[in-house]
C-alpha cells in the first residue's frame, strides 16, 4: 500500500498519506482522521464528502439503468409490431441489457460505502460524470482494434516526443482526466510511477477490471451505420492484445495508481510531479479553475503537456479560451513554452460507421521556470468594491407553507472543493458583488435597519470575503470614494 501513496496527500489537512490506516474498505489519515473509501481494494476516492459523491454516483447509475430498461422495453414492443425488424431490434435490446450488467456491477461496489443519509444529501449534490462514453473508450483503449490503435499511436508519439525532450526526470507523471486509462498505461514505458486522476469512479473501475480479467461488453451503434450487422458488436476489453502470451504484468501494474479526485483539489504534495499530461481534458472544465493546482504540484522545471482540441464541454463561454489565450496564461504565470504545434487524428472511430470525427489536435508543452508566486495579502474593508472571478455554486434548503416560503440554510460550494454551510448572509452578499457597489453599500441594502447585522457579523463576512479574494475567487475592483 505504501508505494500507491507516494506523493499523495490528504485533501482535508494536506498531510502526506504515506501510511494511511486501512480499516476494511476505508483509508484513514493519521493526522486529521479523514476517511476515504477504497473501492475494489485499490481505488482510493480522495474527495471531500466522498460518501455523498458515491451516493450521487449511485443515484446517477440507477437513473441511467432505468432509462436503458425503458429503451429495451420499447425495442421489444417495436419488434412485436414489426416482425421484419424483430431480429435486429432484439439484438440491440440484448446489447443494451448486457451493457447494463457492466453498470450494475460498478454500482454494486458502492453500496457498502454509502448510507441512507448520504443518499438523501446526494439528491441536491452536484452531479458527476459516472459512465458517459465508457463503452466508446473501452473499445478504443482496450479492444486492440486497428482504428483505435492508430489513434492511440498518434497520441503516444506526440506525448513521448515532448516528454523525452523536456521532462525534468522520469520519476512520475500525472494524467488528468485519465478515463479508462490507456494513455496512463502507455506512459509506464517512460516513467517509474504513473498517477491517473479522474472524477469518474466508473472509469477507474473499468481499468481495474480490464487489468484483472477483462471486460466483455457490446458496442452498440444505431446511427450512420451501413449494415445491420455492425449495429451491435461483441467486444472484449483486455490488458494485452488477443493472442499475446501471458497476462498483465503485476509488477508493471503496481507502478500505476488510479485515484478518483478533483483536478481543482488535486491530492498531491506541492512540487511532487515531474509531468502533467492533459489529453482531451483541458476543455472539459475551465482551465482557470485548476491552473493554480498545476503550478502547485509541478516540480521546478516540471512539464505541462496538452494534447487535443479545445471543444469545451461546459456552458460558460467566458471561460472558452483560444489556444493563443491558453498559451498567454501559461507565459504570464512562470512557464516557458517549448511545444506549440498541431497534428491531425481521427477520434473514437467506430467499425461500420459512415461518420468520422477528426481533430487537428493542438500539442502544447510548457515548462515551469519560475518559483511559485505567493498570492498577495488582501485587506478588505467596508469600502472595498469586489466582483466574482469564478463561479460559486450553492444549494438552498427551506420550507414552503401556507404562510409562505422560508429559507432554512444555504450551502456554498467553491471551485476549490470547500463547502460553507449556514451561509445565508454570505450568499446574499455574493449575489450583489457587481464590481460597482462597495461592501458597505451591499450590507446597507441587505440590512437597511442594521437590526439583523452587528460588528461581529461584519467581521466574519469580511474574513470570508478576504479568504475568497486570496484564493482568487474574488477580484478587488477598487475602493468606493
């Protein structure tokens, strides 16, 4: 277990998890007592409120399974009404049913780590990706098909070329958004230790099963298909190509650690990682949300390496950066750019499909050449004018009755992963930060008679805002004259 936790820290207290105590399927930090679930005996879930995350994933799985069962029932009904299509519709229904078993197996591994209370709390928790496209990525990464191997070869060659030239050493590499893990696996050829990080436990479970006995599933495609026989294909995802002697080398496997966690709160010690690889991940969430984590965990002369397009899979278009803007962000924050080129590649090609997705992938490499700069101290007062620099999620709970509506509690969820409960006043203040009104103006509007707000409350509010400003969640615009 020790080797798995080299460079890993407790996200609650920041202390190294070199020797966490193991109690059943839970890991406990010796310093602060924080407990983390350990799935399948080797996948740690290093997230704040991990049981609620698992409960949310559990509910997400069940919603997915219900939808698939409805689709299967509709296919069977359509087959009965159209006997000439019964064979192909039955084949599709069987394929969906077989894939449901993969999701059910992943779901069953969660039950021992969650309670009814976790499930209740998870109803209003942010949703996490649990299973999106796992079968597509299993097919590309671990079925050893010609199209998939060609795509992976292009990715691998581009990454190896940069790491061979610019990596400060071969000690370790961190793969963000690791998915089903093939890119992380291939990097074992170049590094002593590979860390795969993804917020989707299901992806980690897939890799774990592939490296054990393999995963049998159905590749189901119903659009842009020439022949009916190509709509459903039986696939076997395995760690070695078909016909290869032997199985997965356990000594090699022990050098790969798959961690479930959030890139915005990476469970790694400061200056501990030689290379960070972001392959098809930089556009999954706003780069600015986890940029400081990149700087924090990279060693001096550490390499950040991006591969892929910039499609952006989130709605906030203000955070959709061009390649030029990404490069500028790194250059302005202590990095020197060493790679800036493009390479064409097909993406997730499917056998028998009439459509192909092709990317002109951007290969971008930047080396951290300056020491991490500490954030400046902020001294906020009543006259300070602020505005939000990043989104703050919130959850409200309350009661609607004959007398009207009352809000019982507001919970704030920061990009850093921190939660603030009983934050009704802070929620009201944050809503009114527009870059024009001072804190004093906002409090005057919220509490015009000052009967509900005292000096102690003001001090607590300023301390909270000061903390957010130091973390970069707020920007100081100026001071009200």
